[in-house]
C-alpha cells in the first residue's frame, strides 16, 4: 500500500495571528520580532518579503530594506492558543497526526484512497481549518514526510500540492540544496564551496564521500537527495516538561561545583528544547539537603530556549533557594509550560550574534555529540564524571576477571 503523508503548515503564522487580532494590518508590510536595533526578525508578511525581508534577519537591516514596515513585538501566548485550536480541528478529523512545531503538522492518510481519496480529503480538511480558525494554511502530500514538507514550502502560500509516488526525485532535483529540511547555512555553504548547488547534483555525490565529509549526517543527506524518508508519523502527545537532576555520591557544600553542575544541566535541557523545537516559559530549580528535605523554587519568564537566558534564571533561583548552608545531596532543573516553536524565529529579543552562535553550537553538538562542546566552567565537572565512570568500569572488569 502506498503511503499518503500530508504536511500542513500555517502560512506566515505569527503574522496571520496578528492580522486576525487587528484586521487593519492585512495587506501591509508587517514584521514580528525584537524592536531594538540589535533585534531579529521572527516572522514577516509576504508584503514585507517582497522587499527582501526574511526570518532571522537583523532588525536594522529589515528596516533598511522596508522602512515602511510595521513592527510588532509578538504574543507567544496568542500564538500558542491558536495553534492549540488548529490542533483540535486536526485531531477531530485525522486518523493519525503528529504536531512537529507550533505551526506544522503531519498526517498519515495511508489507505484513505480506498474510501474518499487522500488528496480530496486533505483539501476538505484545509478548508475546514481556514473556516473555523480564520487562519491561512497550506499542505503538501507525497509518499513521505520529507517530500511533503518540501512541497509545502515550495508552493505556499495557499498551497495544495501533491507529488505522486515515483516523482520524488523529479520534483526535488532542480531545487537548491538549502531547500532540504535540516540543511542549515553551514552545511549549505560547505556544499556550495564544493560546487553542489542543486539536489540533483547532491544526488550524484557518493555516499562514502558524504559520510566522510559530514559524519552521521552524510547518510541523511544522501537519503534526502534521493527522496528517501521512512520516518513514521508519530502520534501526537503534549510533553509537559523537560528535566534533569543529579544525586551526588557524597553530600557537598561546594557551591562552585554545584553551580558548575547546574550550568551543565542547563546546557543539556536547553539543547533538548531546541532539538525538539520547543520553548519554555517556566523554570524550576530543585535541591535536596543531606537530611532529605527537598525545596524547589520556580519563576515564569518570556518564552525562550536560549542557554544564557535560562542559565541566568537558574543561577538566581539557586541563590535564593540555597540559604540553609547545609550539605546538599541532589540538584535538579526542570523546564515546563512548553510550547512548540523554533529557536531561530521565536526569540524576539535575541540578537543576530546570539542566534548565529546557537546555530553553530547546535550544529557541532548534533554532528559530534552534545558532550563534545561544553562551557569551560563545566570542564572540571565533566572530567570528574569521566574519572568516576572509568573507575566504575575498572571495578567491573576486575570483578569479571575474578
């Protein structure tokens, strides 16, 4: 049975929500993002895009290109609420769906051709979402998630695209390599330097060479160039929080060490947030004293997934929490009140430098492992953990020999 995978994407979602809140904004060049000169464009209307404005662009440059643009700071709570409303409509109609971000969904409509016709059903669903939510939405349909997502992006706004089975490579071939999902600036630049600009050219590259050049991502690049993707549609379930904690072998009062561990924890959970395309607005710090008394303190903040913002809050919460000066046996960090959103386009008050830094850091972590890039202040902690693991493995080997 051929697969029918539908990718739905709310067109210029943040902008559409703002226009729904204030109809006077419709048809005007609108930018959502940080208002300061060092701010970054989170989203922009199609009218602004005609001037060359795009997401993740420095605000000062966007205003130079489009000085008549209206700039709005953004309302993440409104975006999250309307995203939830669209999710409810899809959940009511779809046999199996996945919510991949605040404004993107996948539906597995395989087998539906026997009854209604998957494409006709997708058209009807799109019309219902537009009618009931008041938001524009596009979809692409193909045999897999990869091609469907690219089709949506290529033909939107107001797209109803269908790539028939067998036409995947024909469709992808002429496109620029940066149209492939998860091919960021650094990967695209590397490919351009090699003379690889289209997917068709990338398809001609030997798999062995791509693996040598890009590590484990080389296989993924090869698959994408060939239109291969067997990733299933994962049933949607709302994750409530991301957390981590550490229990010490010996209780400690070494504040410097405790803060180093907290920094390492923040790096871990913030990277998980960005990998899952989520943002948090509630941060909790937990400590457990040697006498097993457990205390927590939390605070609500604007939505973010940035290490430096979360870290500052965690350190402030720890300073307020740790006031008994007793030995500590456990510390933990939890991020909750999660919403779907991309780090690159949702940090309204972030700077271009910060976004570029996180892109580079996440690229390295994704390629070589999250433990390969850590802050200098956590090096001693990392070394200590490795030493403890080596000692443990040594004991295991001795016992095996005995």
